[in-house]
C-alpha cells in the first residue's frame, strides 16, 4: 500500500507541478475496472478481473481525476479464448457463475475483505485459513498468469502474511495500526475485529483442538459478532471439550444472534 501511495503522489505531482488539478478517485465508487478496460490498460477476463497483456490479472488498479487535456487511448482487442472456462471451474464457491459474471456475495475476497455483515456458513466453510482478501483460485487457473514471475517489491513482513492465528486476539490497537492497518487489506477491513473474525473462521476450518481455549475466551468477550463466530468455530472443531465450552457460553449468553450461533454449533457437535 505504501508503494502504491508513493507512486500516486508522484503522479499527482506530475500534474499539479504543471498547473493542473489531480486527485485520486478512491472512495468515490468510481468504476475503476470499467475505465481500465475502456482506456486500454487491460481487458475483462471471464473471471470479471482486468487482465493486462504482460502482467495478467496480478495488477492493482488506481484511478485519478484531472483537468489536464489528455489524448485518450483505445480499448484492447484481446480477449479470453472462447473455449476456456478454467477460472469458472476453479472458483470454490461458484461466484463465477457465467463468463464475465461474478456474484460478489459469494466471492471469498468480497466476504473476507469487504463484507461487514454476516458471512454465510457455506462461505465460511470454503474460506480455509484466509484472513483477508487472498483467494487466488481464478487467477491461478488462468493460463495467462502461469508464466508470470511474482514481484518481491513491497511484500509485507512474514508475520503479517502467515500469522499464528491465536495471537491475533491479543493484538492491541497500536499493533493493528502499525501492522495490518498499513496494508491494503487493512484499508478494506477497516477494523481489527474483522481480521479477528476471519481468524475465527480459519481456526474453525483447521479443526484443531489446540484452539479450543482461545475460542472459549473469545466466546466470552464483549464483542457480539466475534462471540458468534467463535461459537461457529467451536462447532466446527467438535468433540466433548468443544461441547462443554459451547454449553458454558450458552448459559451466560444474552444476545439473540449469538444464542442462535451457539445452538446451531451445538447441533453440529
């Protein structure tokens, strides 16, 4: 995110230094992908992601608005092969239900990175141990991406890429701001509790009994939403120890939504 910001500043300075206005379109619900396809940056792949001729789908799109008069570029004529459906077949949740069509409500990246409401159970079960936007199934399946050499520029620290999930529940606000809060994923998540929500889903999908104590602790925390996801994770792990923790949490719970999660988890156990 820092590298993108630095490049953005240089772009703005290029225009403002010549007397023009220039500012980012972030936060304006600007149709970045549509603009990218119209101006020749790339073309729409069948996975509804912009494909660059040289870099495939592994690009980050940014848009800026300026009053400078610029010569417009033309859209690319390139497109996905008619007989290729590898990205659709690779989608774990069926979000890519037709060529060039994506049901965002079923997309793992949308749910783990942007969804601030309830994540459906079937999406949780497909999320694995992802803690944010990180599903790359459709891009990995695309033949145009297979020969690409990943850039090592601007990689976040290893402890952010592969954290020990139970430790995320001891994270302070300062650690969040200085760590994940500085990344693009943190920008979309907005609050550390959504990172912790995703970590609860990951712990549930691991089904490792070593997570029972930390899940029980979160099930007794002050955050209604996190308590609900902790209950779901306990139900995924199952077993007598998980059942005891769920029953204990149910006896003291007063929130209707969390009670539903606890009862559903006990039914699974």
